[in-house]
C-alpha cells in the first residue's frame, strides 16, 4: 500500500489525498481507491505488464475513447495526467500506473439478478458501441490477436506441445497429467475449430466491419446508478478496433447465464432465452441504428464464438499450469473451462431460437 500512496503523488490531483486503499479483486490489474478531502475520488491502478505488452498504447486508446465520448456530451470517467503530462507513471521497478476519476454514486454488479438489470446492461453496451460508431481515428492494436481465434489455436497448440514435453505436471490428487485429464475437452476444442475459423474470416475479410469495441463487456465492467441504469463502461484496457459483435457476444456470455462463469454444477449452466431476449432488446434499442446487414446476420453466433474462445482460454491456462488468470483454488481454471463449455452447448442447442428473437427485434426497429 505504501507503494500506492507514494505513486499517487505523481498524478495531477488538485484535492488533498486523504486515503489510498485496495479495491476489489480484479483478475488482472491491482486497483486502489484514492479518497480526497473533497467529494471527488480517483482510481489508481497498477496495470499488469505481463498481460498488456503495450501500456502506453493502451492508455492512448483509453484517452481517445473517453475523449470521444465526452466530446459528444456522454458520461465517462476521464484519465488523470501525471505531473509530467503523460497518461501513466512508470515506477523504479518498471511498473506502469494509471489514474482516473471515480464517478460518484455509482455501483457495479457481479451478477445480473433480474431482467431489468439484464435489459439495462444491454442498453449500456449498445450505448457504448453506438457512441463510438462515428469515431474516425485509429486505435492501436494493443493486444494483437485478442479475439482472433486462429491466433488462439496457435497458442493452444503451443501449450499442448509444451505440456507433452513436460514430465512433471501430474495432478497431485489423481496421478494423471493435466493433459490426460483434459483429453476429451481438447477434442471439444478441435471439433469446432473449422466453424470458428470461418467466423473469424468474416472479420478478417471486412465482411463484418471493424469498429471500436470494448472487448470485455461482462456486467462488472459497467457502472450503474441508483436506479440501476448504466452510467458508463469502465475497464477500457481492451478497447481496440475489432467488431462490436464481440461486445454483444461477450455480454451474452455473461448476462444470459443465470450463474457465474465458474459455476461448477454444469447441469444448471445454461443460455437462458429470456435473458438473451431482454439483453438484446436493451442492446438493439441503442445499436440497431448503426448495425449493417452483415452484422445483424452474424450477431447471434457471436455469443457462441466468444464463449468458445473463453472455454479455450480457460482450458489453455489450466494446461499451462495457471499462469494467466488468477485462480482461487486448484483446478479453478478447469472448472471455468467446463462451465463455459456447458454454456456453449446450451447456446448451440438454441441458436435458431436466438436468431428468431433477434429477427423479431430487428423488425420492430
Ligand atoms: C479478464 O480483467 P477482466 O477480469 O475484466 C480477461 C477477459 C476475460 C475475463 C473473464 C485482458 O477480464 O478477456 O473474458 O477475464 N481480460 C484480459 O472473466 O485477458
Ligand atoms: Mg479487464
């Protein structure tokens, strides 16, 4: 904490800082709440250097996006510059720190407990996408390959090869290697490879247009007000120009499942069509105006694509020995992977119904 207290002095905070305290349990960054003698509070974050290879580019992207939203009269947090005039401070250990305003009277949710919240979340993601739809600048590709499934397949093959060459990765409890333990899941990955590559090629070829996208639209990455309406998107670390369909798909992964992404009782995990419908109604109330025909055609499948990608990433991290995601218990990544696969299967069974729901909403716009 001493660290954070010292770091905060490098930023242009006009108020008197009274307290710097750790906040939440992010998977990736370390976050602190900075309280001041005035009402204005700030968030200080140590960005994860091993996850984000280009933090200066990332901060530049965040500044471009928040500035664009503010220029259109929208609400968002804004970055606080350092006394050197940069958007990040680099400490003597080489760690990168960023600071931004905290929007008062806002809350976040880990879980969408009712349909009103699901619909409001849809409006929030749709609003973010539509606010950025006329952005004409260029964002840096700060996480090359982030939602590129061909890149993920290369990574996955690399992980399998490494695991094969390791002799010591026995799971202590049952004496078999992690790789043997997950062989049926590896088959589930490869059984869908071609289908997913076809979808990615639609993005690569420009059939599905590239637009500014958030790329991590789970519920907890949006601020809500006391009336449970979305105030703005937060965690803009992954803003890049991919497709807004990934934002829709990732949100469906998070909102349509009545349970958290690591729910262990697989028979309960599902894509709930009522939730899908509520989210889509909220989303399209803001986004239907700018989506083109191809985007509408391929919208439903985006949920399968992103859920599949998340299944692959959790499985890969388990095979790698849990090096990327923070885990809370041994085998957590495997539980997450299985849970995401169960969700994917539920989506696969309901894809025509999802398409039907979207067509009906398109017809009303
Ligand atoms: C990570 O940082 P956080 O928790 O918002 C991850 C996302 C995953 C998500 C799964 C940069 O997001 O891609 O979907 O975990 N972010 C990064 O919960 O890898
Ligand atoms: Mg994040």
